[in-house]
C-alpha cells in the first residue's frame, strides 16, 4: 500500500456539501458590495516579492516569517500572496489611476501564510476584501465599515463587536514610537524574544503580539489616541461622529494597530466571541501604499474578511446552508424502455433549470432508491412500462414517504412547487 497523501497541514479540501456555503458567502458579497458601487478584480496568486515587502513592511511578521517565497526559472523572487491589498494596488497603478479619481473594487480568493495552523487560521486561507482607492475622507472609512456590517447581517452573523482606533499620520509615528519604546524598554524582561527584537526594529508590532505574557504588558501601554497630533485627533473624531450618525455601535481600542505597516488614521476589527482565540472575523482601515516600480503612493481604505472564520461563526450561531450537491429529483428507471425515456426526460428537465440525477448503469430499483436516499434527493421520479404507456410518472416524496402520479406534461410545475417549498423552508431556517 502506497504512502498516504493528504493536504499539507493548514490546507483543506472543500467538498460539494461545504462549497454551497462558500458560494452563498461569495454571492452575498457580490450583491452587497455592488450596492455601494464596487466591482470585482482578480489578480494573480503570486507576485514579485517586492510588491509585498515594500507595501506590507519589511519588519512585519508577515514578511519576516510567514511568506511563501521562491525563485522561478528566470531568477525572479516570487511570493504567494499573503494578503490581497498590495496586489490590488499594484494592479490598479499598473493600469493607471487618474489623479483624483476614486476606484472601488473587491476581491475573493486564496491567500497563503506560513503560520501555525489553528481553528480559523490556515496556511492556505481565503479572504473577501474591498478597497476604495483615491479618497482621503474619514467618511469613506465609515461607509466601508457600514458596508461590512451590512454584509455580516446578510449572511446571518450578529453579536459582533466593532473595535476602532487611529494610527495617525506618518508625522505622528516618531513620537508614538519613542513613547512605546520607552514603555516596553522598562519591561524588557517580561516580553518575548520576538518582541525584544521588535523593540529595536518596529516597536508598533509589539502591540499586535499574540503571546499572552506580552498581551498583559500591552494592556498597560500608552494609548495611541493620547499621542496623536491635533490633525489626527480631528480625523479620528470625524470618523467616530459618522459611526454615531449611522448608529453603528463601536468601542475605541486605543492599542489596536493591525498587523501591517501601511495603515494610517482609521483602523478597525470585527470581533466575534465564540470561535476561540482567533476571534477577529475581519479587519481593515485607511492606508498609504508605495507601489514598487512606480513613483506613486496610493491612498485608500478597505478591509479583508476571513472566510474560514465567518463559516465558523455561522456554525456557532446555527445558521444553516443547503447541501452543495443537492438535487431536485432522482430519476428511477424500471426496464430498458423507461431507461431510454428517462434519459430524454432528464435532458429536458435540466434544460428547464432542474437539478436531476439518474442511474446510468442499469441497476435494479432498490439500488437506485438507495442512491436517491444517499444523495438526499427530496423526490424520486419513478417510471416503468406501465407509467410509460400512460404518459405518467410516480413522484415519491422521500422524506414523507408519500407518492402520487402526475402526467409528464404537469411534471415541471409539480417539481417547481417542491423546489419552492424547500427554498422557503431553508430561508425560514436561516432567519
């Protein structure tokens, strides 16, 4: 027996019954984001490494420890994308963003980070993200938050917590960094080895450390909101005022910085207490990104949603999704003539939009019925010589064990009524 093969740790196969939920989440993102004027962009899953090093920050954990980087045959250093924003900015700048214009885009797809796998944290994970580029108003930050919260409501996730903070401007950073360095320098023996390194290279990253001991020290650190310039305080106050205007409950977390260096001004996270330590479902904020190869800094605002985490949250809340391999009916053939007629019937029903399965191996009736039940077909459509001669078909409800005969002409309408009833039941279960 050969060696067992399986996905690498931190990667997963996703089968049809699960894919139904993924498709629903993606479809709702497209619907909700479209209401706000966003269009979908698809970028490569690999980019030149410099795209991420320069944009994300060379001293971040993502760049230092988590990226999957390799050299191709041409000697180029390439990296599987660890997040979506940097690649989106590269694509927009490559295609030209007219000065002063606003561009609204969203993306859906896999990302890759070499993190230690845990619940809600994978090495190949998936994100839904949105970016509004070319605007610097705090009101745009808040509109993206409102859009994000509308999306969560659409997919049945409630009881979340919105945490907000400000990172200020580039001009604010030296004062804030010096204040943080002085504080953490007094706790050198109490922070982890990584944070001792961060104290020298990028002290902001200590605030984002997941080590429990460091977290206790971070709790007492100076609040960034107390160290902002007047300009940054005004920007953040306007953002908070707009949250109040739109009646979006929030908590100011004065030590929230997010894990990437391109952020400025507004930053935020959506937390859900019910899926373990990795409780952030989404996060984002305002950013300024310098795109390698272009003498241009792109300003924008946006967020990314962890798909694996929102699936965990939906399951915690008991939100149901119909099975992805669901069919509307299973055709059962009794005899060769009925088999031939059912092949044509299956073709005709599929053309009308029904999801139809049938046995193509000529098996007996019991074997066909076992397959219909295994596929969780709501209805078995049974036809033999007798039904064929009368142009009828038996419709058996497999959950209620009830059956009736209908004419072939009336079958589409009858089948549609069962589909509508199932859809209404599923919708009621998600409310």
